[in-house]
């Protein structure tokens, strides 16, 4: 498959000056936000540099082009999200409680200003995955890892007795994965916290 069209860095001239030092993780966090808000194609190098607080020269020193910034931002968010989920579920004692914490975590991301910013995985899957094999692989890997975690936690719940053995772990995990990503899509429309939390409670009933 061809790579993302229009990825050549042509929005700003390259700076010949010495690039300033910067915190790359902080810069990528800002890049994540603008890519979520505007999408890949609608974000110019100029807008990206403004969002990241960097000059064009600094961006080109650290990254080959806009596509490279995007891939680094995607990987950064995947790493952070995984760590956040582990923190959320570590405090729970049963598989059912751990699943509830995951759903509640996604619900908390899916309302208010945070919800309207959107989800990089969702926007990437819609905008880019069909055109860029490397990007598609990242999207698939992200979703598969989330689904495997859900399967594992359902089975933990079945082992500790908090989830009935009759529950189909794979089908239920797929349903919950669709819910998680669906929450992020609906979050762009400005739903209330109560509405997102209510959806989580309804979803938990499939574990009864």
C-alpha cells in the first residue's frame, strides 16, 4: 500500500539555525492534541509547530517530516494509554472490578473538553489506515492489545467468581472494545458525564 499522501514537509522552510532544545515527550503530547482535533491531513507543519511550541528547524532536526511526527505521537499516546489503564485496574481486586474501571476510564475521556478533543486511534483508523500500511498496523496492534486485555480480565473474573463462567470471553471482549471506541466517537458530540457513565453501567450487565 502507498504511504500517507501529502506527507512531504512543505509548509515551512527549513531553518538553518541551531534548533533549540526541547522536551520531546511534551512536544509530542501537544502534537497528539492537534492531530486529534484536526486530523492528519488538515494539520499543516506550521500549525503543528505552533501547537508543539517548536520552530520548523527544530521539528526537522528531530523528525523527518509530518508523517514521522504523527507516528511518534501515535506511539507516545499508545504507551501512555497502556500505562494509564494498568494504573486504573491495579487497584481493583476482581476481574469484574477491573473491567468496570477500564470502561469508566474511557467514559471519563469521552465527555466535556477532553471528549471533544477526540481519540487518535479512532481518527487514524478512519482517515489513514486504508492508505498507509505502517499506520494500519499500528491501529490494528493497538486495538488487538486492548481486546486481549479485556479477554484476560473477563477470564480473571471467571476464575475469581465475579463473572459467570457462561459469559463468552471473546465475544464479550469484542463488544466492550466496540463500546470503548464508540464512547470516544460519541464524546466528540459533547455528551454529559452522566450519559457516558450510564452507558458503562448498562454494558456491565452483560457480565451478569
